[in-house]
């Protein structure tokens, strides 16, 4: 059967002017709505992306601020306030718990977990190694006239000289071992290839896997000295002690001393007699044409005496000899006087140079 609709003819009538304008307006409105919707979608997408970006920054910031405090940050914000005048070695657990060590020659020994500490042969102390996911730092303060030996939780051994400060975590982190030294110390580092040992001292940072070396950095001296006895160390010098960006970096070999001048920022490396830099831990000093002013400063630290008139010693005056630090201070000063042109007087707590 034939479809009747196929016989129909469609007649196209002309569009009037008003109909044409109405059609144009509807088309324009439709286009504008489409553009608006497109812009709105783009805006919402950009806004959402911004929120994600800001959220990411917030997340990163929170992660950054939640990172454990570095040892340099801890030293700068906490340790300086504990430098009170005392004639006893002080062990500080965390920020508050101060323990005076009365026993002369007592060794401070940590367990492998860092939770238990033996002081001498009779005293044992327990502590937490983390509080609120932050490492607990310990501090050893050795006054003038004293010295101390300590064994850290990784079995590294440190000898601290008079007027020295050592800051270290009760238990080292999983990826590195880091300590801070002010004054003078000899380090005998336990070897651990997977966990390097770092010694931070002012603008200097030493990286070592296992070796024996000494560091000297007293605040009243113009240089930081590192003397290597065995092994190998990598020394970095920083542009600012409050930053972690290295200014320079190099290695030294056994029998070498690296000196960093705090004023000029220059570095000198030279071969030295290592034993003369390590002999103090055995109770004596060895000098070979060494600066007499520097020697008198050292002696004043060992005997906890002030120096008056040190500027009267000529900068060219030197001394060579062997000084037994177990001797009375008068005998030590007489030994120096015999081979130099200085004169002196001893009072109760002073060395007066004439």
C-alpha cells in the first residue's frame, strides 16, 4: 500500500522581518549562554585547581613543619641557656632534666637503645628517646678544669676536653648519626657504612663513616681545626651556621690538619704531628715551637684559671716541651718560664703575666 504522506508537498513560505529578528535574538542568546556556561566551567575548574594547589601547599607545609627538629635548630633554640657557672660535669636529658656528675673521671655510657645511661660505676639513669615523635637530645657540659669520656648509643666514643659542649640524640635516626660540638673533642666513630656520622661545629660539618679525628672550636679562638688520625673525612664549610647549604667541601688524609679561619673564611690544610693534638686525653701536652699565647690559653682551660695580661706575650714567642697536666700548675708554669722570656704570678684563680 502506498504511503499517502509521500505525496504531500511542503510549501516554504517567506519569513517576515519580525520573525527574522526574533530568530536572530534566540540564536545570539543561545550562543551567549553557551559562552557563559563555558567560562563558568573554566572558572570552576580553575578554582578547583587552585583549591587543590593551596591544599597541596598546606599539606606540604604541614609535612615540612612536622619534620623532626634538626640538631642545629635545637642547639640554637635550647642549649645556650644551660651554660651556667659550675665546676661539675653536667648531663642534660632533653631540655630540663639536669644531672650533676660528682665522680671525677666518670664515664657516661649509653645502651644501644639510648634509654639507659650508666654514669661511672654506680649510677644508672633511664629516659625516653622520643617525645611526641620528636627525638630527645642530650647535652654534656664539661667545665674548665675537667674532661670526660662518653660512649654513645651507636658505640662511638667521644673524649671531651675542658670547656666543651656535646649535643646528640639519645638514639640516632635510621638514616644518619649527627652530633654538635663546641670546644674540643676526639671522636672514635663506630663504623656503619649505611649510616654516616656527622659532626657539626659552628660553620663546619664533618661527614665520616668510621675513623679517629679531633675537632677544636672554642668561641674565643679565631679558627676551627680538624685533625685526622686515621680513616677519611669529608669537611663542609657553610656560609652561615644557621643554614645547611655547603660553601666548600673537601677531604683530608690521615696526619692532616684542616684550619678554617672564622674571619677571613679561608681554609688551610697542612701535615702535622697528630699525637701532639691527641695527647691531652692521656693527661699531657706536647709542643714544638708552638704559639705561647695559645699554649697559655690551653693551660688556663685545663686548670680553670683566668688569664690576666696575655697581650704582654709577644706574638712571636714560641714554646717547645712536654707538660704533664697532672702536675701542680706552678710546676707547669715554671717549665714554660725556663724556656721563654715571660714572667708570671699565680693567684687563687688567675695566671697574671708580666
